[in-house]
């Protein structure tokens, strides 16, 4: 019988776990994994902090469907949008599409001054130090000793850690050379993490919280208005209890004299970002929590900062042609089957990862998520209409004037990054500019 064809859009962890699950099914399915960037791995490459090297080793698992080449990688191909390959054209060539495009937009805070130069979303800052081609030119000003990071999730901790860490430790990571230069020239001394609730509510994972306490040359300063010394009711959640124990220990320590500090400021929300031509400070209001709700007390103070980063979670770009729930930043679905408002499935359309469930969970969470989606797809596959225009997708892309980067192209880019790393004592140094990525992938000199 003819083979089925499935396209996965997005080569991040969720898309690659879906590709692996399709392959593991043993069904006669040809799988193409498309990504708008010439490199695979999505958030592992561009979201996991550069100094979390062990966490990036999941790449060894994620690349398995490509080696040997059971699944095709088609990088540097944008689907949909004004200049992308039309989704309908893709749909016409496959039985099913799995959308795994994640949540790439920063959520706004909604306070005055948020649009000033020097006020950034976490995605922009993380993308910059991770060498994302869209953010090579961001170069945030690190010329002021104070930085505010808003949020109490792991992304806030990642950013605080990277900005406070000794830059010589960052030289051993994959950050691009201009990023390392920026960190080496940084005058940042005090990173203020603004947590809107109390120490018992933070969403950090305990290992990540512990890590900031172990940084060389960095003191963690807990600003809790004496709450922890007075005793805070332990939360039910085990991780939150572990966080609380650690924070209680830190709050009781005498002040240190390290050259840089990460301040954890509890029950504080930014209400205005100050500045004229750039950020010059942030006004912070003290909160109390009433029945789970954050309520401002009207008591305000101003922190002297030159950079504000909001790490308050992400939302997704709508997928053209699919329903979208703007409140959750997800595509409505039942177990991965995309559904319309009336609850009817959109034939052949599936979602997995953050675009399916929202921006939560660790990388491994995407595995079970993808397995669920693929199970739905496999159950539907025999009943889905055959592609209207069959034939290899890569041919259609080339006929549309595109020059996809295949797996061997990615391996050329990969080798170039490893080569660059050798000069700096790092496993790799990222090639960040899109043109340079494409040159390396297509075998031109960079
Ligand atoms: P997150 O864990 O959802 O944390 C978002 C934080 O922003 C919460 O503390 C939330 O506070 C706060 N927040 C939301 N709106 C706010 C507002 N208007 N003002 C002030 N604070 C506000 O999101 P994330 O840090 O972006 O991480 C996303 C996911 O990736 C998480 O599941 C995370 O664990 C994961 N991740 C894991 C790692 C790792 O394992 N090392 C690293 C990075 C990310 P409330 O709690 O009060 O709502």
C-alpha cells in the first residue's frame, strides 16, 4: 500500500518527540519535520540557558529519528504568513500536519513605560544570549549596575543567573562571541527579582533555586519583610515546601560581601517603568495576597535600574488557518486533535507541546504530550483523505523557490559551531546570524 505522509511543523522538543512517536508506531509513514530556522531543537537550543549544559544533552535523544535518516529535516522553511510557504499547499501534500510551534511571544505586563528602550521580554533576552537569529542585534545595555527581572518562574532565575554570573564562566558555554563580549563588559552588580506573591508561592524548581545560591562571586539577598523569620505556613506542594526551606535558610544568613548580588524581593510588583530615552528605574508596589489574589497596598518604592526584563510567561502566535484561544495562547484541541468552536475536529490537524497545552512543564513533559497527540493521529490516519497533490514535500518547496536545509546541512552548521567552540574552550559556539547559519549549512565559507 501507499505510505502515509505526515508533516511536523517545529523541530523543537515537542515536534521531535512527535516525530519519534510516529516512527515508533511502525506504521508506513513518511515524516517531514519543518522548522523556520536552519537548525533543529527549538527551545533546547534557544530556551534552555547556555550554562545548563547537562539539560541540553537531551539532544542525543531528540536527534534519533534523523540518524539514520528515517525522518526528513527541512530547515529554514517558514509555513504560513506573508512570506511563508502556504499552509494550504502543505496540507494538500500530506495526510496530516502536527503543529508544534510553541509559544514564542512575551506576555506584556501592562504598566506605563513598558515600551521604553531597556525594557524587554524574557524571550528577547533569552533569545539574545542564546544566539537566536532574530535577536542578534538586541545587545541590551548592561552599563547600569541595577537590573530588574519580573517573575518567579525558572525563566526569571535563568536570566538573573546569566546576568549575575562571572562572565568567564559563560566563556565555556555556547553563547556567541558578541554576547560574551557584552557580558564581559557588563557593569551589572545587583539583579532584583520581583516576585508578586510570597516565598511560599514561587514557581522555581528547587534545583534551579539552589543553583543561584552556589554561584561564585554572587550573594543571594532575601527581601521578605521578616516574613520567613516569623514562620510561613508550609505549602502542600513538595517543591514549594523545598523552596520555602531554602529561602528560610538564606533569609537567616548574615549579609555577604560578594561583588554581585541577586535580590529576591517578595510581594512586589512593578507598577511603572521610569525613563525618557531609556529605562532609568522601576516603581515597585508592595502587595498582600488575599484569598489567592494579589492586592496592591499602595506602598511604593523606586529601584535604580537600567534594564527591566519581564519573565512572566509566554503566549503563542496564532497559527494562520487554525482556531486560536487568545486567553490561553493555545490552539483548541481535544487530546491533540484540533477542534473548531463547535467541537468538531479539523480533519488532519493536530497540535503538541506549548501550542497545545500552554507554556508549562519541563522538556520531558513534551514526550507524553506528543505520544497522546500521535495516538489520536494514528487512530484517524486510515480515515483521512489522501493528499490532493502527492509527492515529496521537498520537491514542492524547491518548486516554490525555497532551499531547505536538510539534515546533512544542519550537520555542516553543527560542525562549524563545534569548530568555533574549540577556539574558546567550549563544546560549541553558536553561529547566530541567519545568513551565516545558511552559509555554513549550504557549505559556503563563513
Ligand atoms: P512560569 O513558571 O509560569 O512563571 C511565570 C511567573 O511569572 C510566575 O511566577 C507568575 O507569578 C509571574 N507572573 C505572571 N504574571 C505576572 C505579572 N503580571 N506580574 C508579576 N509576575 C507575574 O513561567 P516561565 O518562568 O516562563 O517558565 C515557563 C515554563 O518553562 C515553566 O514550566 C518552567 O518551569 C519551564 N522552565 C524550566 C526550566 C528548567 O527546568 N531549568 C528553565 C526555564 C523554564 P504567579 O505565580 O503569581 O502567577
